[in-house]
C-alpha cells in the first residue's frame, strides 16, 4: 500500500485529500477529505482502508 496527500483549490478555499492505494490491485481503498492537513486526515483514510481492504493495514 501507498499513501498520498494532495490539495485541491475550490471556490471556498483549499481542501486536502488523503488517499491509500493498494499497489497489488491499484485500487483506492481509503480516502478522506478535509479543510486541514492534520494527522487525523491520514488516520481517517487509513481507517477506511482497513475496512475496505481487509486487515492488511
């Protein structure tokens, strides 16, 4: 698995998108979007990946 954080400019300001990708399947198995780039953004994306991708996370 690999993760990334990117930022998106919107009419309301900046949003941050954290993703977790399963490299074996190349599918996004976890993601989270927020108006901040704190640790909770990544933690929530990892939690989703654990549910979607199984117990491998």
